[in-house]
């Protein structure tokens, strides 16, 4: 697997862990909340950016195939 895929996977896992921790806790330690939100925000942005890049690459590939098929 490439580093980018691992990075997406790792960051997605971070998001799941933070969400699970927040949903399992009846009370969240206020001192942990801001760092958790910061970490989740960074992980979310990386995941979102990667998904957008993949969507763009797939769209470009499909458009190129349409053009190639028209030429045939």
C-alpha cells in the first residue's frame, strides 16, 4: 500500500477512535476536548482532501475514456 493510502486509513481510524471515545464518555475531560477536536479536524481535512483527489482522478479518467471512445 502507498503512504497516501496508509495516511488516509490512519486518519480515518483516528476519526473513528475520537468519535467512539466521545460517544462512550458520559463526561469528557475539558482539558482533552480541544486537542481531540484539533486532531479530528486535521484527520478530517486529510481524508476529505484525499477523497476529493480520488474523485477528480476518476472523473478525469472517465472523461478521457469518453473522448477516446468517440474517436473510435
